């Protein structure tokens, strides 16, 4: 079944405290990327083709299933610093 809410928040590389996370939005879709503090979403980043999001690697984030789009495609990079 389709989950219309946000997915579980996570950190991509918890074993590396100093890193950056970059998300490249490949296609046009819905289903925002959520940034979290504690158990609350503090920001929703709109899914937009060609957009790049760079966040500190310690920021918990999550995806959301698209509702109106058939798929949501991203390329995720993690840079150690």
C-alpha cells in the first residue's frame, strides 16, 4: 500500500560525524524531503526536478511517498569532510 506520510527520519552516515549529505532530485514529483529536530518536522523541501539539497550530515531527514506522481527519484551523495 501507499504511505502518504513522511518516512522514518535517519542520518545517512551516523558513523561519520563530519559529513555533508547532498540530494539531487532527478524527476518532477511530489513527496517532500523532511528535515527533523527531535520528533518534529522543522522543514519540508519541495520535490523539484534539478534541485540540489545540501545539509549537514547530522541533520535527520526523511522522504515521503509521492501521491500524484508515479515515482520519486533522487541521487543521494555523502561527502566526508
